[in-house]
C-alpha cells in the first residue's frame, strides 16, 4: 500500500541561472601560530556566549573568537524581547501553535516542542546569570505581545533595550570565568577539517603573530554562532558584522545549508532621516547599519500602521491586523508603499501618550527625536528592512551540522524551529535552548582535540579587488532578492553576483574575506529563492503568488569541490 506521504507530488526544480564559482578555501598565508582548546566558539552574541557558559559547566576549556568587539553582533540590538511561557495562563502548546502557524508549514514540530518546553527554564537561567528583565511593582515579570503571538509571553528589559541587557549580563559572566578565553578582532578565515570532521579554524587576529596575524586553533569541536546575513542587503536592521560568515564557512567546509530563501524582512524599520539632508523616508542617506528598529512590541502595546491618509490598511487583511505574523505585515506594508508610490508608511503611536512611550520605549523615542520626530504628536515613518535569516546551516536537534565535530547555534543555524517565517522573539530563545543542547552533546561525545597530521598550508592570493563591490552586491540583492522576488529579478541578481566573481577569487584581508563570504551567501540565497517557485512565509514570488503543496519541503544547498553551488529537494 502506498503511504500518504508517498502520494505528495514532488516539485520540479527549475534549472538555476548561471551562478558564480565560489571558493572552497580563502586566500590566506600559512598560519604562523597554533593553539589548542577543547571547543572553539565562533561568535559572541547570545548563542555563542551561552554555549561557552554551558560548556564551562561541563568542564570544557573554551575559546570564543569574535570578529570585532564582543558586543558588535545583533544580540545587542534586539528590542522586543524573548518569547517564553512564563505566565501560568499560557502553555507550551499555545506557544508551539503560534510558532507553527507563523512558519508556513515548514517548521519541524519536534524541534518547536523542544524550543517551547525547554525555553522557560533557559530564560530563568539567564535571569540567574544576571539579566534584569522588566518587572511589575509586585516583582512579577512584565510580559508583552508581538506579531503572531496570541498570548502575552515576551519578556523585555530596559523597556525596548532587551538585547543590550542580555549581552551585558552574558559578557560579564564570560569575563568572570578564567577558563573562557575571549579573542576579539579575530575573523575566522576557514574551518579546518581532517578525516571527515571539523578539527578547528584558521583565523586572522588583528595585531597578533606572524605572518599577517593568521593562526590556527585546533579543537575537539567547533561551534558556529556567527549570527545573520543581513549585510547582503542594502537596507537591513543587522549590524555591519552580519556578513553571513558562518554559512559561508560551513559551505566551504562541505556542510549543508537549508531554507536560505526565507529571509525575513522586518516590516517596521525606522525610515526617518537621521542625517541633515532633511528628506523623509528610507533613503539610506546616512548609510546607517543597523537600520534602527521600531519594535513589534510597539504594535503589541497598541500602535497602528497607517498610510498617508491615516487609514489602517491591515484591518480586514488578517484577523490579528497589525499583530499578524511578520511576513503578512511586511507584505502589507510593501503593497501599501507600492500603491502610494512612497518609500515608507507610518506607525501611529500618538494615542499611547508621551509618558508611556518614553518609559516603555526609550530607545525608539530617542531614535525618533534624533530625526526631529516626536512620536507622542507625530506618526513614525517606517519601511521593511532585511532582518533575520530563518534558514542557515542545517542542524539536528543537538545542534550538530552534517559535518561531524561542527555545530551551529542561533541565527546561523537552521534547527527547524522557524520554517518559512520566524515568529517574533523566538530567536533569542532559540539561541538559549540550542546552546545548552549543544554543550550537553559535546560533553557526552567527548570529542578529543586532534593535532593535524599534515602541515597547515596557506592559499596563494590572486591579485585584484574591485572598489564598490560590497555596495553593488547589496543593491543587487535588495533589487532582485528582496521582500518581493521574481524569476526575472533573481536572474538579474545572479548575473550581478557572477560579475563579482573575480573580486572573490583574489586578494586577502578582512574586507576581501568578508566579501567572499557575502558573495557565497548571496549566491545561496538567490539560488534557493529562484528554485522555489511558490510563495510561502517570507519568500514572496511575484510570478508564483500561490502557496503550492508540492513545495512543502526544504531546499538543501551544498558547495561542490569545483566551487559550484547546487540544491537538493527534501520533503518535510
Ligand atoms: C522586534 O522587536 O520587533 C524584533 C523582535 C524580533 O525580531 O524577534
């Protein structure tokens, strides 16, 4: 008898446009120094630092390497908070239902169950580490609501400065532990693998050692916690360091990536003018990275999205109106902008009152004031901006990637909890939950640190860098693979990426290595977005506007030995 799942038709994967050939290793000199540790963690946001702390509880010696300063990643910028079931009237089943409803049929229910059941304990641990969340006068935690949640379950700190508080508390805990070595200004160039497993990293540490500060760290396990990839776009809420390094490192090392077409656009990035040019709207005149967020929590507290005529355009589009899941709201904002021919809409919070706004949303009020806007008397200009990679390096429920010894945690990972569209404030939670699962797995596996058999050889640099390459890539991605895509726009983006191929192949140095990562990740995003001929979650195709059951599955990407990127289909 044929099983039900066997009857689901398989989609036809279209032939991809010509893509650039991507490097399998970056140009770097032979490492001038080698260190060993039990575990090397790459990245220092909530995922990386929490993993390091759990590994220490398990008695591991940890080295955390981070590209610039310890707090330069996305965590610090998180406003809304952390979603977890902390109210007795709420339940893990309700949190799971909201997460699955937002995810467009692609989330893994078992992974989601782990997230929502283990989440509350992880948040309480974070409080014990020192994170001070906002509380009512009776001492109970204040809980708010964001898009797609049908219950108040988002904890926050400093009003809308949750990420800053979480980062502060974790950094302080890490710095107190003498067995966690924190190396800042250290860009991981490539992963080291031998015998089919990850054995460490090569990295460039600014101002350290010879030649050119390039060295190697050998470890029993490597954890990627490098955050997001928003910098492949011209307009993003992600900080400048979010160049998709972890996805690119994993691809070059032979690990699989998945769901990369599902780049989430935040519907309400601040679109006011923060420079002196005086123009309104999202014109990037100050080249601000990250683009300031106007948190969904402001809508959770009652703010409305309106067009230039003051009309609430989400009413009638979704039963939750402005609190619909993020993909729904981003699309509605985009359509309203397109209909009016403007580059922003408005978020009206005036009815919440100046005193409330200043106390609950000090960061947003400060951003508005810097642009000469008083949100108590004027609506706030907002527009969508690239915000979160729902896909990433594919992992199992223990954070293991397809390369033994290599783990991924946080935004860089695709654990299966987000599917086609992440539910608001589930990302910090995912970092907390999977950090602990990874540490437990590493301890149980007891991966020994291996010394590499052969010499550590560098790769010759070919000459040639192109000026303006990064900006060209970002513009091409925003135009071709942004909120709304089509086969045609994606093919144009692919052609632009091919034009950048010589810039990726040559040169060395932080800018060049980051550029290679950006082109690698952008290529993977374009390929997956081109292949998926339907609209689902935050993947919105103008030429394939319907959700198609044949596409209920995942596109998994890999880099071949010759540098060609390819996709394979996996049913859910
Ligand atoms: C927000 O505060 O709107 C962002 C929350 C999130 O991205 O989860």
